[in-house]
């Protein structure tokens, strides 16, 4: 790892453990936390439908799919609502983890 902040941390005399977990891990996890929840939720929605079809299970993915085919709009909106709430919850959770991993980041209101 040849980034300037890693070289500076080593020059300060920090141990390799503190350099990796205090500096490198923090910056690497920010990218993962920002991108992973969206990819996870989309794979979860698609995967639920596929797994329920393959193993003949009754679940929310198959219910949503069948309700679209049958034009049962209240059920379509209900499944969309549940999946949207789950997506919002995971987004909120990722924001909270984001501030926990790197305390320098805050989402307070600022005057521009």
C-alpha cells in the first residue's frame, strides 16, 4: 500500500495493525458500505423470485409476480410497498454504518 496517508502513518511510528485498521480499513470500507446495500437489495428481490420458482415455495417474490400477471393491483402495490420499505431501511442502516466507520462524516445540516 503506497498511498500518502499510509506512508505518513508509518512514518509517525504507528504499528502495522493500527495503520491497516485505523487508516486503510476505514477508507476501503467506505466504498463497500456505499455500494453494497443497493446491490444486495436488488439481488435479494430478484433472487427471491428465482428461488421461489425453482423450489416451488410461496413467498413475497412469487406473490408479486403472480399478482402482476393476474393484474391484481392492490397486491402489486402492497409488495412494492414492502420491498420499498426494506430498501429504505437498508439505505438508512448503511448511512448509520457509514458514520460509525468514519466519524469524520456527519449528515448534519450545514449552511452553504
